[in-house]
């Protein structure tokens, strides 16, 4: 968190093996974890990486949890954020609607989205464009977003007040786009 006050809004499983590890990591990294809810019936997300020679395979276990009840405490947390970062699909899983995030944006919060998605659900495209002040997305998912959009996604994001789009391309590096710049960084 390097001098930035980071608060984590999350829900972790009471009986999950990784919960204690995740809480300890938050503490080690000086991340405020007081807003993490520990509940029964919640499955923590996990990523298993298997290396075989030059190949790497990732198995992702998505979390299972109920949506947040956005009470005054959580809305105040969102409203007072400078930046909020989330995976696009976790926004759908975490909130019944995007209204709490739109309210937070009206209070000055910036929403940075990891745009990994198949974009076969038009509601995800709509959510991304209504929320994204910044977008991190890999090249494959950017192609999917382009196919699901009426015009270049970068243009839509900038027209809606977005500040940057960063397209990652694995070992080939990444490209950062702002309204008036394009910066390529090799891997």
C-alpha cells in the first residue's frame, strides 16, 4: 500500500483454510481489514497455478458469497474512497445494483476496473461503461469487449470521463492509453 490508506471491503468464509492467511496478509501489507466480513457459507476465491515445463495452467475457483447489504456504513466507505478497484464480475456478485458505486462516483470516488470477462452478457458492457474511470484489461478480453461495443471501447470510456485504459498482452508487454497519449511498455 506504499503510504496509501487502503481499506478492503470483502467477505471471507468462516470455515475456509485461506481466511486466516488473507487476514494476515492484509495486516502485513498495512491494509485496513476492519470491513472484511467473516461469514459461514462463504467460499473464498482461489487460483491454482500448475507449471509443466514452459506451460502454465491456471485453475480459478470463484468465491461464493451473498451480495452486500449496502447500509450506511458501507455506503460511507464507498463515498469516502479516492479509488475503488474491482474485477468486473465481482461487481455483479457483490452488489444487487451498481447504484452504490454510482453514488460513490458522485462523491468523487474513481472506479478502476479489471475488465476480464467474456462480454456475452450485455449488462456487463453497460456496467463497465457507466463505472470505469480506469480499465485494466488483457488483449483477448479487449477484443471481446470491442465485439460487444458499438465503437472502440477506449473512445467510449474517454467520452464517459474515463482517464485511462491499460491493455496487457502477456509476454509482449502492455499499452497504456489516455485521451492524448499511448505508451507501450515491453514485458
